[in-house]
C-alpha cells in the first residue's frame, strides 16, 4: 500500500518553515572540506547540501520525495537521486562522509538505514547523524507536531542509535545541545 508522502506536499514551503541547521557546526564536526564524495540521506530540498557546497563538492543528495528533489535541483553542484535510506543504490565503501541530518526519524527501518549507511561508508569515513533529542522538551514538541500532521516519524534517542551501531567497528562521540544531538561515528 502506498502512503501519502507529506514531503511531496510541503516541498515548496519546506525551507520557509523549517529552520536551517548550523552549517558551521557541521563543517567543524565533519572536518570539511574533504576529498571524495559525500552522501546526504534524507536531505530533502538540499537545505544542508546547498550550504555545504560553499566548502565541499561532490555531494549526492538522496531523498524519497520527488517534489523535494525538484526544489533541490536548483543547486547545480549537487547530484539529486530519488531513493530510500533502507536500499542505497551505491557500491560498498564509496563515500567519505554519510550525513543524516534531521532525517533518520523519518525512515521506515532505523536498523536497516544504519546498516546501509555503514555499507557505503569508506573505512575511516564519518557517519554524521543529527536529530531532535526526544529526551528534551524541544524534541518532544517536534514529535507531537509531526504526529498531529499524521507523519509516520519516530524520533529516537542518541542511546538507541549507539545501540544500532554496537556491532560495528567504530569510534563514536555524542554532542548534545538544547534540543538536538549529533552523533559522529568513524568507521574503523
């Protein structure tokens, strides 16, 4: 059964209603610029990727919403591709960085999305996840807001993501702020 993709409906307005992420923080955490390719999974309209192109080239933007990708196409240095986090159409060990910025809670299967991200990430590459923190008031408000909009999102804690990574050879760090967290994981 095909579900309504809310992001197809809100694509023209998305960047007007969703605040932009802190690109300086991402650049620092991800040690950008780097050589090689970057994968932005669930990157929607490219609001992160477009800003990242100021310092980084070779960004692949993957999203399941055709409408969101249409908005992203205005940035010529981004390679948009329609697909899902649970079935990445890339070979193993291809990307230097894999980003999931404010997106993993929209994926159908968190474990499969993490495993697929890991598969396409090069050894010594970084998996960078930023999410609303469900353990804080701001994250809880986002969860309620998305439930009211009938989205099928499921916010997960930083601890749950760390649990999903436990069987992988890696080093990880968690950085929390007032309403979100960053998990930076290096593949060993």
